[in-house]
């Protein structure tokens, strides 16, 4: 049997405006990243991003 590599499906939102890029980070962490995350079963790209942004907003 041949092994198949499974790559998690994720979505990210890259907003570039006026030479600037929107990034986020978790509290107490110095690493910045683009908003986004793993898609849940049945979610579209837009639904994934909306949920991830809501989750990030509710933790701030």
C-alpha cells in the first residue's frame, strides 16, 4: 500500500494597502503572521476567514 502525504488545508487573508501589510500575533509572542487558519469541514474560504478573524478578535 502506498502512503499518501496529507497536507492540512488552510486559508489566509493578505491585505496590502498603501505599502503596508496587515499581520497579527498572539499575546506574549513576538512572531507575526497573516490572519487565517484551518478550514473546518464544509466551510468555504470566506467562512473560514470570517470565523478565524472573529476568533482572533474575541481573544484580544
